[in-house]
């Protein structure tokens, strides 16, 4: 049986359409690779890509993508609301079908090594590939962002895992990882432009500051909409369902006297995560997945 990996790389450009198209173009018409979609955000100045593929062609496509990001994005000029340390900021891998976490972890190691060998861009490992407990946290690796990290990358505790104890002059560094389950990205948009409120709620939600252990969260500004959002990366929607995190954000927003306006799902999401939300909010009793008519079409 063929093996498939889900990858959700992020690069630090969300405004220039020609640059975005050139980078995502590295996945188009590649046998064994399927580009699901991409999600540029001008305020974040960041684009998320979702792609699935067989290990060998996906690895090469990801490396080509990284090379194009390094070529077209200059971190000395890049600005955006989302934390970042490099042009190709992250390359996370998740097992999708007929492949183990250990195999994904090994592929992440190969990609990290090849990124430096091919492009001389240093690499940090996180997730299952983290070299220490601290580096399992993106917040720790990204502390200070590109501008701050380049000043302290010579220190042992902040130096890259592969490459010299410094950042690339224009490309910064790239974070590579493997993890058990694909993350679900959820933005909860608030009816205010007070970024301090969004940051306070995000601190309540995220694991390292006492919230949910499976969530990392930040407060972000949507300047074109004059709104702010609590932006959550949810790494296990089974252990921490979306409705539970949403309800906490809503409760904390009410405490600050602001409403939740709407929420956004960025990228794909497991069907089960949405079913769990429907069960909770509709208070459905003893719901059977066979009640979903489309499930009867499988193998029909």
C-alpha cells in the first residue's frame, strides 16, 4: 500500500501574489503530490500551504518550495503580525496513511539536513524531532522573532540544531518537525480592536501559561478589518475539542466586555472535529456516525 504524509508548511509572505504563486507552484504537476490549497493572509504576511503526498516526491517538492522561499523573501525587509524566524518558516509533517510517526520523524531529519546542505539555511527541530524539551515549543524557538533571534543565535541555548550558530543573512532559519496528528488552525475574531484583550485571552488558552496543553495561541490584529483575533493552533482536537476552546475564548471575551464576532478554520479539519462540535452545541444524544448519509456512499 502506498504511504501518504500530510504537510502544512508556512512561508513568510502573504501579500505579493507573484511570490506566493511561485512558491506554491513547486507542488503543481508533481506526480505523487497533491496540493490541497493555500491560505495567504496579508495582515499576517504569511501563507499556509496544505499538501499531501508520497514520501519521496513530497520531500523533493518541500525542498524546492523552501528554495523558492529563500530566493524570493528577504527577512531583512519582511514585516507581519505573525511570529516568524525565516522565509520558509516551518515545515511540519504528519502521518496520514500507511506510514508511522517514526518514519515521518526520519523524513523530517532528512529534510532538515538537506535544507542546510542545499541552501545553507540553518534549521531548528521541534515536535517529535526536538533536541530538548524546551524546543518542543515554537514559542521558545521563535522568542524575539527573526529580529531578536539573530542577535542571540550565537548562544548555545538559542543556536540552530543544524548549521552555524547564526541565522542566514536574508532567509533566517527554518523550523522542521514531525508530529502525531495534524494541527487545526482556528481564529476566533473579537468585536474590538484592542490587541491587549486578544493577547490576554490567548495567554489564558495556551498550554505553557496554564491553558490547554494541546493548544498554542497568540493574539493577532486584523488591521484591515479593525478587529483582533485569538489565533489557536490546536494539536489534538480529540483531547481538546474545538468547542471547549471556543467556549473558553467566548467566556473570557465576555469578561472583558467584548463579543465573539465569528470564527475561522484555516485549512483542512478532520470531520470528527466538526461532528464533536455539532454534538456539543446541539446537545445530540447517542449520535451514530451511520446517521451521516455520505458515510453510506463509501465503498458503494
